[in-house]
């Protein structure tokens, strides 16, 4: 077993046995072993406890007081079995922590006391392992991939000269180099699908379809990175991936006729230069009806001619709406493309993206992100910003937090900071209940009764529902509460609603009021929920004032 332990784990075990012998303790339990393991200077363990804002000394004191009877060698054997399943050859400190976070009662209770979930600990462990793996890879300078990162001599000489294309485009390689070939988190199966389509002998033009903010552009950047490092299919490795700036070309060309002349020249350069051409917001340049108006010219007549050529490789980026409203309106045009739909980025993937981004923001703004703040960002964005996609909304919040926290003395980003920023953005009370709101919720019945006489049951039901919702006793989607007030005219139904709006939501103006006698026909549904080019009388105010009655 000793041969299977890392140096730090073996030394911690030795120190635990030595201490037990000195204090005449019959058995070394997991708490005693963990106590000495935390004394070891192991970078990954320090990273984990630092990110979780855990005071190791406080935990060590609690561990030392544990008198539970258990055999540490049996526990280490169990950890060893888990390690072998992962394909590792040594038990490291993080393996012991990962196992004991669910098995050691002292550690479990300590984490509960600090409001830290076991899955958060495991996620930070995974983060530490990824960083170590990336660090070790960069040390292998002699690897072909790492040599390519340094740049090559004359690689661009292997392709034809593309002066006109270069004038109206950006080479993705320059963007990848600027970011030092950093890892890009994208849907790997979608990236492989794009690479496969580009190698097809025919129909090798792609339309990437996804909602704004769903990492559509990131997948093209990841493609450029893979090809630059020779990690893609052999047929397309080292091809240039170029973003075509059509707006610049439009401003240069005054008429459709001049535009078409330039497009013919540029697309010929694409073929000769072994270029993969990328057009962002593709729907803006296809199916345009006002052909004579400057700035809204249509590229589909010329592009359609080149799409049939196997040597011409193009990637268009669009949205589902753009696909249906614009691109599909051009007869036969869509048949030239293979469609790759990009699904929304999951919460787990977003968390990984935030972990990587947090490190760069820390370096730039001299702040420190606790892991809980990253976790809270993902959770609150999902709950309170549902109309925006991941990862864009989470990245925006993270960037704003870095700027905000950098201006104060205490530079650590905490979960409370995330909650405050979400509250500022949405006007919805989020996070810990503050003193003013707590007093308001506790005295809600009393405050409402200052305006409403009797109606004890109705006022009590409303107040209890709001307290339950605000305390987040149960996770729910939709409104905080739904009530149907029944009674004859004059008993206080509308006045109760007005009182609640003023007392809890801040003002009677925070009440969205609809007279349902105006919505009796089937066609009135569109007036309520809206339609293309028309706002909804219900949905629009709710989006603008999500914290309202």
C-alpha cells in the first residue's frame, strides 16, 4: 500500500501513526490522518481550500478531537480502488479529500456549517486537476503541439496570396495566438461534426444555427485553434480560418453591381488560398429584398455560384429566426449547406468556462474569485435571467463582478456580491434577506391590515406564501404565488392587491393590472402574449418589471 501512496500522503500517514503512538491512541482514524494531511504543503490541496475559503487551522482543530474508531488502512484501500478506476497510479491528497468529503463525519459537518456542498468540493478538485494537467503539458516544450504554439516559419507561403480577402477579413489565427492557444470550452461532438463536414468531397459548406450567446462563435474559434495546432482531420489541418467582414465591404461598394465584382474576386482568393471562410450573422446578407439600398445588399446570387465548388469551404453563423425568415426565403439556397445546430451550453459546462475566465480576470483586475461565487453566478443566472442563454449571461455577470470588486479594499468576490449584482440587474431581492425586508415579511399581515379591514384568511395566506417563497423553502418555477380573490364588489379585493404592491413591492405602480373584460375573444390572446412586431400587454411588463404584482 505504501508504494501506492504519493509522498505527501505517505508522510501524513507516518505523522498520524507517530502522533497516535505518542498519545497512546489505539487506532488512527480518518480524522487524524486528514489532520496531518492538511499540514502538508501540497499546491492542489491549498488551491482547493483557498477557493472554498476554508480555514484549514479551524478544521484541523475539530479533526483532532474526533475519537471515532476506524481503521485508516482499510479506508486507504477503498480510496486506492477508486484511484485505480480513474487510471491513476498513486493516491494523492485530493483523492483522499474527494473520498472523505462523504465519509468523514467531522468534515461533512464542517462543510454543512460553512454552507458548502460536497459537489462543490468535488468540482473544485476537478478544477485543480485540470489546471495541473494543463501546467504539466506546457512544460513539455518538445511536444509537436507546443512547438507549433511558438509559431512556424513560412507556413503562410504554402498558400496563395489573398490581398483583397485580407483587406476585408480577420484571420482567426491572430485571435487564437492573442489568447495563447488557450483551451476553448465547446460542444466537442459538434466540433467534430463540423470538422467531418469540411472534409467531405461534396456539400462541405456549413450553417451553424444557434441562439445568440450559445457559444456559436466559440466553436469556430475552437476549430481555428485545432487546425492551427494540427489536431483536426489531415485534409483540413493548417488551413486558414478567416472571418469575412461584409459590413466593411458594403461601405466600400456603393452598388450591388460593384459588390458582386468584388465578391467574385474574394471568393476566388478563398479557393486559391485554401481558406475556410466564416460569415457571422449570415442571415443579414441573404434574401435581402431592397437590393438598391446601401448597406443591405444581397450576396446570395454570387455565393450560390461558388457553393457548388468542393474547393470552396464556408461556415455561416445564424440564429433559428434568421434561418427561417431570411435564408429559407431564397429558393434552393439552403440545399447547399449542412446544418449544425448548437444546443444551449449546460450549467456544468458554463461553470467550467467561468473557472477558466475567472483566472484571467483575477490577473487583470487583481481580485480573487471564491468558488462559491462562481457556483452562485451559474445558479442565480439560471433562475433570474432565464431569457438569456448560457454562457453569455454568466460571463457578463462575472466580468461586472471583477470590475466592481476591484474598486474596493476587500478584493475577494463572495456569493453575496453575486446576489447584490443580480438584484441590481433584475430589481428582484436575491440572496440573504436583509433587515428591512425581513421586518416587512414578518409584519406583513399587520402592515396590510393598516389598509384592509378583516379578510384575515386572505391576508394570512398571501403573507405565508410570500414568506415561504422568499425563504426558498421549496424550489419552484413561475410566480411567487398565485391567488384568486373572490367576493362581491366593495369587500376589498382590489385594495388588498394595491396594499400588497405598495408594502412589499415598493409602490402601487409596481402592479401590472389587466381588465379581463377586454380580452374575451380568441384573437385577444396575441394582445396578451404578443406576436411578431407587437408587444404583449402581459408579457412585456412582466419582462420589464419581474419583481411586481
